[in-house]
C-alpha cells in the first residue's frame, strides 16, 4: 500500500526538479534577450568587386556556413544550347566557392514553356552526370527579364572539408 504514495512522491519530485531547471534556463535567456549570433555570409557576383548588384539589390551567390545559394540564371534561349549555357553559368557560380554539380542538393527551375523544357531535359541531365538533386519545376507566365523563358536557381552543400 505504501508503494503507490511513495511512487507518486518520487515522480512529483522529478517533475518539480525538471520544472525548476527549465525555469532557471528561462531566467538565463531573459537576462540576455538581445544576444544573437550573426550569420556570416560570403558573396560572389560575377566580376563585381562589391560582390553584389547594387541596382537590382541581390548577390548572384551567397554562402552561409556550408550552404551555397545561387540566384536564378535566366535565358531567352529554350534550346539544348541555351540550356547548356545556363548550366555553364551555374557551374561558374558553384566553382566560385569550390563546389561542383555533385554538391547540388536542390534545383528550382522556372519556365514559361514546361513542355519544351521536358523535351530538352537531357541537356539538364548532362550537368548532373546521373547524380540528380531534389528538383522543382514550375511553369510561370513571366520571369523578371521580359524575354526570359527559363531561370534556374540552385542550393548546394559543401562538406566540412571544403569549408
């Protein structure tokens, strides 16, 4: 009979001590409300010494930690040659931080003509050499550049050794 009340007391003590610990952690956090960790970003923007486009307000490539984010590369040439040029430009962006197509983990492809893009998917596959990333393809009515028919953006992950 005394086992159940003893067990209840024991569980209550454990829960109370957890609550006290969490309460003391909350107080520590409350004492330092403005302390934030800054994100270190490295940028690359073609041959621009400022490493970003001031007029449009973006950087072509931003590296944060081991992750590389590449802004969309557009083309108005939705042919195997035009698609290959986009991937060549993406390769240059990846190379700016020592990455290759093997580091790409996500691709977002925006096009005004998805059926034509499907026909020329082999041009895209050549870039990845069989190691395909997660990918999203979206048909849209228009891109930022009025004549553009395709724009591709990438996310790549560097290994710890590459950093």
